[in-house]
């Protein structure tokens, strides 16, 4: 008897759940549902530009759309299911408010668009040639680029007049690591920046990438060995034991000690001072200042 009552309760609960789901999904009248932060697609912007105009500033416009429909239908709608557009064809120089239109799937009705008009500023479209600047990024301490070139080294930028005027430089940011990995050359993406170094995204570049080639010069401190001839065993030499040099990573890896050109102390009586001349391999540069490369020789 008890088992029968328990079974009846369970069956009743299941029926109630099924009826609730049916009512919520099929029978319930309509409900509203809002999607926020939806991107507005600008249409016919190409026609605007063919007429010699362009939209100035940020064109990433966003709206919130409220829809109405059956709960089971409207809750499934996503941003990609909506066609959100603003048509800019025919506009000319000046500030305008353009209506946003939204097309929704069948059985769904759009009842509200927050910020239903977007504010655009139309200006003359201009073109300008800019030189590409190679900029070292990442770890830069003790690293320099030598003979840095970009190919192409000049590109064309275009856009609304005020946006183009904001551009101060077209940078080709490159890291020493990528240059060395590419045996002195690598392809990099260009960035248009203003006077503060912030990216100007609103302009178009005639090419997105360039090839950068440069020699990456690194620094290294190595031992310095002073070479002395003459004077016999009665010679005492006081000289720097270290020297800072610059070269490519590959060339520096081979060097642990740099010798000086020999100094002749055979004619020295007492104490004399000599300027040391490091004998460095081809492609290596001495960074230690010459006034520190002094040897004091004493002959007893």
C-alpha cells in the first residue's frame, strides 16, 4: 500500500514538471529579452569613400536590442542571428545621426533599440605618404640595431582628414630575438601611432606588413690582456683587466679575452704611461672609453 502511494507521488511530480515545461515553452504568451553590446555594421561605407569622404574617429558602434516573442524562441536568439546595420550612403561633410536598423529571425519582434541613432562625423578622405620607422621592442638593454631597413620603406595611409593628421609615425616594431632567429631579417606588422605613441586604428595602410632587416649588436664584458715586450723580468704593469665590446651574438660567443697591441717598454727607465690599443676581430667594436685604456709601466 505504501509503495503504491509513493509511486503515485512520483508520477504526479513528473506530470507536473512536464506540464510546467510545456506551459513555459509553448503556451506562455510572449516575453521580452534584451541583448547588449551588439556591434553595428556600417553599410555602403565604400560608396561614401568613392565619393571622396570618410567617417572620422572610432566606428565601433554598439547598441542594445530588446526583442519580444515566445520564451522558447526568443531565448535562443544570439547576436549573430541579428542583422544590425546603419546605412551611410549619400552623406556628406558634417555631423549626422544615422538610424540603426535591426532584422531579427522569424517569430521574434524587435521592440526597442537603445541608442537607435549613431552619431557620425564625415570628413574629406585624404592620402599621405609616410616613412616606415624600425622600432626595437622587448628587451632593449645593451642592444642596438645597426643598418636597420624596412622594405618597403614608404607606405601610403588614408582616411578621414583629422585621423590622418593625428598620425606621427608608421612603426615597424621588431624584437632582437626575432631578427636573430631570422638570420638578420623578419616580417613585422605595421602600426600607425600618434604623438603620444598610441595606435591610430582609424586609418588604412597601403600594406599591413614589411620586411625588416638589421644587424643586432649586443654588448659583452671580456678579459683584457696587456701584451708587453722588452724590459725583462723587472717590469711591473698596471692596466685594466676588463673591456666592454659590441658585436653580433654569434661573434661575441667566440670571444672571452681581447689582447692589446704590444707595447715596447725596452727603453723605459722608471715609470711610463702607455695608451692601450685593443686588437679586436673584424666586426667587433670597443665600447670602453679610450681614457680608461691606460697602462702604467714601471721598470726597476
